[in-house]
C-alpha cells in the first residue's frame, strides 16, 4: 500500500490503524483488516508524532502481523515518534518486518536509543535493512546502534544507512 507524498497527517494514520484493528470499513472487515498487508509506504505523509503514535499502537495491537516493508521517511516524527514506534514494536513484535526506513525524521539520540532498546529485547530480529539517514543523532545514538549490532540484537541486518 503506497500512500507516500499524500498529506494524510495524524488522521490518516488513525484511519489506517482503525482499519487494521477494528475493521471499521466493511470491505476491510470482511477481508480481515490489513493483516495480510506486506508493505506500507507512508513517506512524506505529514504523520508527525501523533500519526506515529496511531501507527505504533496499531503495530502494538498486532494489527499488521505480515508487514515486511515499512517506509516512514520525511514525516517529522522526532524522538517522540521514534519512541512511540519503539514502544509499539516492544509490545508486539512485527515478526515479518525486514525493512524499516526512518530517514529524515529529525530523530536524535533519545529516539535511536529507544529503538535500539527494542532491538535488545529481540523485537527487531527480522530487520535486514535499516535506513536512518538525514536524522540528527550523535554519539549516544551511534553508540546504541553500534552496541545493538555488536551484541547481535539485529542478527539479520544486511544494510544500514546512517
């Protein structure tokens, strides 16, 4: 599902979350929500922190269990959005998630540290590609990322773009 570069905002993320968890739209409900969705492209959709919270809650509730590719770049989610995503992933692992793009979101050290804490819990073990370029994290974020890799918290990681 590619919705990139559409101004969905927080309300759009809330609608996606509602479709996955409650099946609020009849057709989606009959189809089982979005439980078979494998890719979700939401780059440049103006999600912001609140939109990321809606999406993270959806993931945390197990609403996207088949998701393999998640593209969330250029959404100005910052540390709070990254922390919300980390919390959602910590609640319910996304076992199929292979690709996570968080480029250009203004994520600083605290957001990267939160994501890597989730990785340390084994909740990002299926990640093969992690894109964090054009964020604003420094030494603490880089150290957390390095520690996650060296400790084997990201065992399938093949591609990292910082």
